[in-house]
């Protein structure tokens, strides 16, 4: 197998987030600047005070039988929902026509943390604990990918990434390379995360990076790039995409939503939690080189933008190094859908593709005053029409992993504009 640069198209999108049950709801909420962040009750008995988070409120697992639901942690149920939407939008049959040429790549940060907490609670609080018989299967980090592969008969390969906040973005990028290498013709890719359980929340609070509730409006507690940013807001959800080689998509008459044109991955190898400009720059420049683009051809960047003091400042410096001072439109959509940790890269890529197709960049919400505007062209409230060009989505993780993904329109004879 030899690597090629045959285009890889995105033919399906799916999302399940605090902004709604599908990818259209996600795009509309981002355009409207509507936040999914809410004040959560916490768990006083476990020492968890009220906190802000972006929780999924839509019902899950509606299309599954009881036996299938029993196998699923909450993040697997959300993965199922997002993947089903993406698969159906791509117009594929219920199962892959050539299973050995169809693959799955998925990312998650903490896997089935809710099921793990449930098991330990049972173990430590009851004299005769009775753990759920599927606890191991629910907790496994590869459960969503395996369940999706079984459901759609994806036999061409399966990879599951747990690389903190870069997990799903890396899964998507590696699947892009799989398709270019000729190892598969299509791939179902994405990520899922469900960590709004007391143990996970307590751990994040102990780390000291979670934002307190905004005293004026809890929905505005996450304020990336703002001078008064005070930390991240956790979210939960899932996002999925169908990737296909252009040849395979054409043969079945599929219409592309966008081209996944570039993938860059780097590792700081410096510190577990402190980001580095150099590593982020390497990831972005690698993605541009992979897409055969120069910085001036990028119209918009969906920033990692977690609203931590150091993280935002480092990303602003790295964006300036790559694109110049205020050289590209930037927004951080985590302000509205929260930080989905391992699923954030997939959700933000779906948001980026939606922005490309709708021709409008979502705002960097809740920015009141920002000295970082001197470096970054932050998209103001209300959003902004996109100029022609490619779009980038950044995911930078604890552990020093950095991923940048680049998408661009598909405009080929006989297809019309993507």
C-alpha cells in the first residue's frame, strides 16, 4: 500500500451535545450564540457543590433494544446517536456493502467513567455488592467504536484513541491517513465523552481549572480569550463524521459536505499540563503542509480555547506565529457547548464543517474585554460571514499532544459548490 493524496471527503455529520440532539441544532445554536451551559445541582452527599456544565438533556438510546442499551455506558449511547445521524446523512445502507473496506476510528478521554463510578460506589458502600454484569464492557474505552463497528459491519480496522483532549481529533486524522494509504474506502469516525459524574467533577475541581458560576449569568461562565476568564466548563456529548475517498463517494453518487484536507499532530514532550507554543505551531504548520496550503489560504480557526489563563495566552501566541497578528478569524465554541475533553475535537470539527457550509463563522462568545484581541481577530457577537478559504480546528491536550485538522470546500465539475 502506498500513500496517495487522493481527496478524502466528509459525506456525513452527526452530533449530540448540550446544544441539541443533532448537527443542525449545534450549528444553529452556535450561530445564535445560545449557550448550553447551565448551573448543575452537584452532589452534596459526595461533597460536590453546585457547578456549571454543559449537559445533554435529550433522551438517549431511543432506537435501541433493552439488550443493546444494557451494554452501553452513557457516552456509548451518545456515540450511537451521533454516528447514526452521520451514517444516515451519508446515504449509506444499514451495513457496509464491503465490510472489509470500511473502518471505525473513535476517541474518548475517560471512557465509561460513569459506569466505573457506579461500580465502585456499589463496591464500597454495600456489604454485599452486586456489580452490573456488563461493567467491564461498559467501562472499556473501545466500547463505542466496537459497538459501532458491530452495528454497521465495519471490518476494515478499528482504532480507539484516549489521548486526553486530542483523542477524537487524532482518531479523525489517523483515519484520514488510513484512507489515503488505501487501507479502507470509508471510515466512521468521531468521539464521545460523559464525565459529569461526582467523581470526575471532583477530580477536575481539585485540579483547579474549572470556572466558577458567573455571578451575572451562569450560561456565560466559560469565556475563552476574555481578560476575566477563570477556567474551563465541562461538557458532555458525541460527534461523528463519515469519511470516504473521493473515488468511493463518486462511485455511489454521494455528495461531499467538505474535504478533510489536512492533519497535523505534534507532541510537546515538556509538561503534563502546561502547553507550549512550539508544539502547537508544529501541529498547525504540519496540517497546512499536509493540505498543501499556506496560512493566507485559511479563513477561520476554531480554536481549542478552553478559557484557562495560560492555555488561551499560549494558543494566541501560537496562532500569531502561524497566521500573523490578527491574520485569521478565530472563535472558541467551547464557550457555548463546554469542553467535551476526548470528544471536543470531533464536535468542534463538525461545527467547523457546518460553518463552512453555511458560510458564517460563529462568534467567540462572552468576550467582554480582551487584551488578546491585539493578537487575535476574535469573531464578535453575532458571527461573521466567512471569506473564501479553508478552515482549521485545533485540539491541544494535557500530556502535550497537539492536533490540527483542515477542511475546505469541494468544488469540482459536475458537483457544484460543496
